[in-house]
């Protein structure tokens, strides 16, 4: 296990490069926008199913 951790740290130090700050900022904005869109879509589907289930049980009870 210790060897794995040492090799992982070495790999990160020698082989991983970070993108420039401007590219990171652009990617962060893209991720934030898609996260918001996905959250709104999930909320919309959840609301729709909630209304359908409520309508279904209202029809059964009455």
C-alpha cells in the first residue's frame, strides 16, 4: 500500500500538468452552467412526476 501511495505521488509530480488559468476558468464556467441546467431539468422532471402521482391518487380516492 505504501508503495502504491509513493508511486501515485511521483506520478502526480512528474507526469501531470495543469492547464493555464484562463482555460481552467473557462472550463469552470462551462461545468457550472451545465450543472445548473441539469439541476433545473431534474427539478422539472421531479415536479412533473409529483403532479402526475398526485393526480393519479386523487382520481383513485374520488
